[in-house]
C-alpha cells in the first residue's frame, strides 16, 4: 500500500499553484549567495518535485541533478525543463536509498521535499544519512523543515487554512501529538483528472536542538538554523516561535 506522501503527489500537477511553492526565485537568490555564485559546484536537489529550484538554478548557470520519489512530478519537471530548452537530469530515487557517494558539493532539500514526511524518525534520519553520504567532504547541505516550536504556540490547522486558496489542498482535523511532535491531519486534494483524494497524513516537526544533534551525529562541523521566510531566506532571521519552518545550513 502506498504511503500518503506517495499518493498525494501522484498526478498532482496543481502542486505548482500551492501558495508554499511561490517563493522559488527569492529562495534561489539565497542559495546562490550561499554558494558564493560558484557555478562549478555540483548540486543535488532532493525531493525536487516539479523541478522549480532545479530549473531556476539551471537557468542561472548551475549544474544540478533533481531526484524525487514521484514519477508524475518528475515527468512534469522534465516537461518544464524541455519547454525552456534546459538539460537537467531528473531521476527517480528514494532519498533513503541514494546511489551517490561523495559526488556532490551541495545538497538542497527545500519545502519538505522528503525529510520530514517519513512515517518514522528512523526513516527521516536515513534521508539525512543518505544525503550526507552523497556529499563530498566539505560539502554543504541547505534545507527547510517544519519548526517544532510553532505548534506549541499556534494552531497548525488555523495556520494552514489561512494560507490555502480555492482549488488547493485542504487540511482538516489536525491533532498535534506532544509525545512524538507529529501533526496528524486529513488532507483533501483533487488530482489532475478531477479525482478527489482524502488522505490521512502525518508530518514530523523538529525542534532546533534535535536537528543540531542529528547533524552533529552525522559529522557536520557547522550547523546554522534560522527562521525560513517564504521566498526570502536570510541569515538575518533568527528562528522564533512564529516561524512555521526553519532554515538549516550545515557544512561537513
């Protein structure tokens, strides 16, 4: 049986209309700055979806490989790249079982592309482990993940309702489990063929100290965590309880 995150992204090209994927250009500005505009670097985009960051960075002259678990999202990414005459390698891989070893200078994992959607903490850790293994020594990992401080002070359901618009995914019956830091909800979407999908989903929220410990245990030498503002990532934004997501920058 397919997990909810596999079923959700299948034939769901309307994903590109969701509000949380509208900050691509600004996010790529930040990524470029972090890479010191070095176009010789080899980048892997984990959970690339329909390729928004991979396509934007390729247009700016970077060498990027996109990987995702969803074949239909990858097909859309390839179509978009082809329409813009861009050659990008979009490959189907499970982020828990990556075939790469010390191949990339940089890994990006933006907007919960893989981590932290897995059904167990061990599986989420496997993703970090595999991504780390695919990086060269001195490599850099840039990712965003759900901020566990946010649900302690706010209703996740109210927040998601406030950011959703007509025709996009709806999230209801959210319950946040303080023992596991998982938010359980019912997500309703309509796929490309007009079929309604009602999925029981859960996502893991992490507090900064957990992320720091996980990355330290994988050998990262520097770990910086900030608030992640949609389309406007910045090292000037300290993480607060108001941030739904955190931005993590780590170097091996």
